């Protein structure tokens, strides 16, 4: 999909993209490109949704899960050698 800016620099975002990702975007600039990152209408609700089951987990449980996952990854990396 491509688009271009108008004479005032406005960018047209097609309706199907706006319907899927919303109306607000962060513009992230890189040396060779830019990216549009959708901004949630309710950022706090988006964080709660992303956290999912972590919402009710204790810090100790989260730490145990992270350590177990790191150990598993380290063991897998060691067996790949």
C-alpha cells in the first residue's frame, strides 16, 4: 500500500487502515524510513490488556517465571552449539 502527501504535507491514511488501527499515530523516524505506530484511544486500558494475567500475579511469581524462562532459553542455546 502506498500514499503520498498533499501540498500542505498531510498524509492520507486509507479508511481500512484507520478502522483497524485508529486515528492517532506516533511518528518514529529512522535514518532510512519512518514508521507510524498506532496510539491507543485509552493507553491505560491498552497496558492493562497487554499485561493480561500479570495483573493479579505477585512480583515473586513474575520473577520466578522470568528466571525459569531465561534458564530454558539458556539451556536451548547451549544445546544448539
